[in-house]
């Protein structure tokens, strides 16, 4: 019986070798897919394996999902042909493209839950409900479009007949016309959820940054009943400060201690530093905290006056899971057990400013990757996103809701913006590679 079992195992082993040889001979060798370690590694490994299993069952492609130690390791793997497909930040992509000819194929698309609000001045005789705006002037921003605009116009037509639309460019300009020019009786603004003391989220809060007292002098008299989802292919960096630190504007950070997330982070360093420089801020001691949640914690603990992390407007998932916000604070909020704990953090740590927009993460392939294999991969990937489990896994992997086709030229403006920051992307990559080399040497020595 024992010899029979040994013989059976030998047959299976030989069959496995022949099957693997047949797959490789027919172009079916395993596709190596890498993710940058942007969130908890266990989650990336588990969800990446789910994607790999689906694609194999759906398309027949053998997919192996891995999470290297850094974006520099992913770039090196693309260059050495050890990675076929990689999900990496736009910053890492432009480096991989410049050095090794990596090709952009998909870009992560995120969903933003946006409301609309109607704002009036606070004071005797000022409108305090939509009906009071009949025959009155309302500043209406051009960038509020689609269903939100249509619903609000319908409401005003029904409840404030004869209202007069005053077209302006943006939410902030609408509120400015209300509180500074005072030539309108109301202002319309888009709104996303933001923490109570944040200075982002809608035109009132952004105007408060520019003109302290705006929030005290105005009130919201109407908010749309339901948010409308908007798709976005960009995110931002932000500057966070303790609410009681006396930091209300970027200029208040002159000479103060500051935490960046990591030297190679686009949102948590490169674009944030450019924002501070444009504002003429000369920081005091600078700390690289080693990660976005570390920055949030350093600010909350008072170790620094402020810090820089990534920012995205919250999505429906943030509302469902109780984390409420889409910036780096949610990485801490999701581990808190009670609503009161979460409320305390959002009250203590606030956002005071956003950077310029940054392209969302990119799915790229190595130079020379098979077009036929890519087409099978992409088609299966899109079918994965049509399933509830697939959408959930994809959100955990890249915080996205869709994957949109893209090309290298789509990142030309981003390249220009990187150049204008004065940061040498090549030097940052070389520094990251040196750090990776030291880590590998340490691991190889067994220490």
C-alpha cells in the first residue's frame, strides 16, 4: 500500500511538471502582480489572493499576488521582469516609466459622496429658509453640476419663485459674494462630510480659512436630502493640526515643528512641502513619521504643531463603516470601537488646507508585456468589479470603485507639477533604493 501511495505521488509530481511546462510553452506562465504596501499588509495579501483566484477561474490566467516592502522594490521588479502588473502611486509610475519603460493601463477611480447646501447671512431680517429667497439673488457656482444642480434649481423654483441666479466660478466665490460683496442674499455650495473644525468640505469652511468669522456670520438653511456620488481620478495632500494649537493658517507654522509621512510620499511630503513653500512657510524641526497614521498620531499627541497626509473626500463606504472621513484619520478611526472615540479624534485633529490635486494610483505593466494576456487580465478584472465581493475587495486594495483605462500622456501635467515642486524624483528613488538595499542586507545577515 505504501509503495502504491509513493507511486501515485510520483505520477502527480511528474504530471505537475509537465502541466507547468505546457502552460509556459503556451504563454500561460504565472502573471506576477504586485501591490505597494499602502495599507495593512495582511489585508493586501488576502484581498490580492481573492482577485488572483477570481481571474484564474474566470479567464484561465494564473496570477500570483505579492506585496513587496516598498514602492522602490516594485519599480525594481518591473525593470527586472520579475513583475508583470503593478498597482502603484502615480509618482512611482512616472519613475518606473522613465527608468524601465513601464506602461500605464488603468487608473483607480474613487467615488465621492457630495451634497449641496444653501447658505445665507446670519442676522435680523436675513433669509432663514429657502422660501425667503423668492425674488432674491443667489450666487450659484458653475462647478456644481449634474443631479445636485438640477435638484436645487427645482427646489428654488418651487419654493422661491422669481429667485435670480448669479453665476460664479466656484463655491468659495459664491460665499465670498455673500459675506464680502454682500450683493447676493444666498450662496450655493457643494459639500462633502468633514470634521467639525476642518477648514475644507464646502465654500463656508474654505472661506473661513481666508476670512475668519465667515462661519460665525452665516448659516446653512438647506442641505440636499441625499448625496450624489461623483467619480474622481484625483486625490490631495492635506495639512493637519490640533484644533487647540492656535494654527489656523499655514503661515502660523513658521518656525514650528512639523511631521511629513515619508520622504517619497507625494501627498504626505512632496506636494505638501510645495504648498508650504508657496505660502512662505519656514518650518522648524521636521520629522518624517514613517507613515500617514503616524503623522495623525504625532499631531494628536502634540509632538508636532502640524503634519501632512493624504486626503480624499469621504465615500459611501466611510459613512457605512463609521469612519466618516476619507483622509488619513480614517486609518485610526477604523480601529476605534465607539462613536464617541471617533468624534473625539475628529474634534481634536483638523484639516486646515489641501494641496494641488494628485492623480490616483495606476495599474501599469512592464515593458513588453503580452498584449493578449493583458486584454484577458483586464476583461476579467472588470468582471471582478461587477461582483459585490469584487467591489469590496478592490476597495480594500486601492480604495477605489472602478478602474478606468489610461495612457502615459495622461500623466504629463503631473510630471510638470512634480518638476515645479523642486523635488528631484530621481534622487528620492535612489534614496529609497539605498534604504531597500540596506534592509535586504540586514535580512540576509540574519540580524
